[in-house]
């Protein structure tokens, strides 16, 4: 027991040291800020943001970085009622609420529905614009289903994105997807980008990426379909990427080319004017 306890203590000390180092990160470029590290698999994950130089605050990019070892030792046998392991990642305090509150890294060892498309081991990386307390209120059952299925005003969802049936999930909300994404058109699922909503408002942005793709040492980058407007003020990504860093043995999922947008009120549908009598 003493040997085991000592081993656990040693691991905790190592993770604490690495997490602290993530804040200072002496090998990182100037302008980066970091969130605390969280143990994932045999490694760790942490959030970060790149702040543009100059007197005016601007987030250039942000994301989540996994050490390569985080892809090993992940749980495989989870409760069938909750076949997903959730890791909550704090964002650097300087960027919280602009508009993202935190990141939830969800490990799905056997994938999820629809199994014929997404039944592969993968991570769902939720960049939430709502906080933990708000997530707990999303029950996705009974009367709450109406709130889950309440669609945002069209300008807050990218043109062409659809809300397929069966995509409402507790603690998340509804999932919107681009019907042109490769896995919905006969190709194997490797990486895709979703939007989430609840009670008619945006709830999260979500890259969804397979374990196999993350382990392939990728260098991937592509534009994100953008809505015409946003319901919260903050910095929003126009692109996202997944890149392996050989020197640091890390995989980074990034939201890039962020633009600042002010919140817009939902468009109101004007009642039709009564026709004049002839």
C-alpha cells in the first residue's frame, strides 16, 4: 500500500508541476497565455490563447493542447448509461466569457450515435459559451425538450447547417451540423465541426475528432462556416486546425483567425400587413 500510495503521490506531483509549467511555459512564444493542466490518459491537456501585441486586446487564436501520451491509457470500459469520460478544462482567466466560458473534452471510447457514422473512438471538444451551472439545467427530457429543440434565429446558425433528429443531449443541448461534411457523404469520419444551441441561443462550438486522426501526427487546417451574426459579444473563429508538434510531442486543436463581433438581437419577424379590401 505504501508503494502504491507513493507512486500515486509522485504522479500527482508530476502533473502539478507540469500544470504549473503550463502557465509560465518558458519555451513558448511571447503572447501566449495558458489554463491549468488536467490529467488525461497517461498525459495531460490544457487550454491556451494567443493574444495579439498592441494596446488593444485581441485574441488571435485559442485552443486545447494534448500531450502525445494523453492518447494512451484512456478509459475503455465505461458505464453503458454514460459511455463517455468528461474532462473540464478552464480557459485562461483573461479570455473567459469572450465569449467562451470553458472547454469540455469528452472521450468516447466506442463513439456514439449514429453508430454507422460516429461509432469510432473520438473526442468531442466543446467550447462552451455557457457556464457549468447552465449546463446542469439542460435535462433533455420532459418539458426541457422544448427548450433543447427551440431553434436560434437563422442568422446565428451558419447557412446550410441542419439540426438532425436525435442530436439533443443532456448537459449540452442540440447539435447542428453541415450536411456537406465528408462523413455524411460516404467518407469515413475523421474530423468535423458542429454548433450547439439551447433555448434558442448558441451554447457551444465543437470540433469532433477521432483518436486515429489525432494519433496520425496531423497538419490539418480548414475554414469554419460562419453565421451572419452572434448572440454574445466576443472573439469568434473563422478557421480551425489540428496539428502535431514533433519537438514538444503535443497535438493542438486550435480555433484560429478570430474576429471580434458584438452581440446582435435576434431578428424579429414582422406580422404581415392586412391586405386592403378591393
